[in-house]
């Protein structure tokens, strides 16, 4: 006679173990989600910046310098701008400013700078006398310093624009103002160009004559201010080159510039 099989009654509580494991995993999962949702915002930003620096370190160079100095301003600069503080237009400005201060020329030479340019204004007393286009020794001396500075920062210069100006004199009937202002600008240009410190194509000379005054021509003091030479040195990548605009316009065919036949020339008149 065959024996009857016994029923298995020993595993009645095994489903509870499985259920408790599942609940534990779910609890762990929700705790992890909660922890992720309350992550420190500063740590999150740090993580994002870490990845960004790996992808584009140049964009964060100036920001790191600002952080180290305690400044909260955004000093990031375009990629086309020099990032080496020892080799940009600030160094040129510092050299000229020191020379002007040491030689008591603050009344005769004005200098300004911005993120985009260095601007210099020479009075007639420093550069030329009367109706002459012969460069004074005082003008030569400061242009020598300017040339030294240009040589240091050539790679960061877009263009050097030299502008000549004269003053309106009521009794003057010679009508030479336009040519005189142009001649003076060209004299300064050629003086700098002969130094061979930057490529000649970066120079541009303009003669405004008496048509761009900064003071009243009815007084001797005003006319003295209007007789001047100005030099505008633009930082590479900021203003569009005046020379290139002219060349692109001249060489334009059917609304397009023929880059293959593009030749860069110096415009001095």
C-alpha cells in the first residue's frame, strides 16, 4: 500500500521576508531621491562649473581671478581679447601714463583707456607749431615711448587710427586746414611706421581739418585746444576695423567679398 505524501507546512512565513526586503528597498530608494532633491546649491554650481571649465577653460579665467581678489563683478572677457595681463593694452597705457606724469605733460597730453581702446590726445604744443607739419622733439620723444609700447602689444592691436585737427581762424584765407591736418596725421603715422614695431596695415591716418572742434574757436585758448593730434588704438576683437570696412566695400562684388582676391592695404589719406 503506497504511503501518503506529507504536506509542506514549514514555509508559511517566507513571503513576509520577501515583502520586508521590498519595503526596505523602496524606503532606501525614496531616501536617495530626497537626498538628491535637497543637494547643496553651491555644491551643484561647483559641479557644473567644474564640467564647464573642462570644456571651455578660457571663459572662466577672468572669473577665477575675480574670485581670488574678492570681487563679485563679472569680469569675463570675449575669447578674442588678450587674457595675459602682462601683454595687453593696459601695459601700453601704463607706460604712456608714467611718461606723461614724470615729464609734467598732463596739460599737453590726455590719455584714456577702456576695455576696447587706448586713446591719446596731443596738443599742438607737443607735436607741431603754427602751420608747420614738422614734428617737434617733444612729440618725437613721446612717440618713441608709444612705439615701445606698441611693440609689446602688437598681437592685441586691431588698428591704430591717427587723426589730425586744425582750428578755424577768421582772418585765415589760405584754405590749407584740410591738407595740413592730413599731412600732420601722416607725419605721425610715418614716424611710427619707420619704427617697424607693428604691421603697417594696422595704421590709418585721417585729416579732419577744422571740422571737428572740441572747443570754441573764437578764443585763443579754444583754438589752441582744437589744434591737436589724436591716436585711437583699438583692442583686437572689439571695434570692426575701419580699414577692413573700406576694403570690403571697395572689393565687394554682387554683395559678397571675394576673399581669394582680398588684399590688405594701408589707407593714409
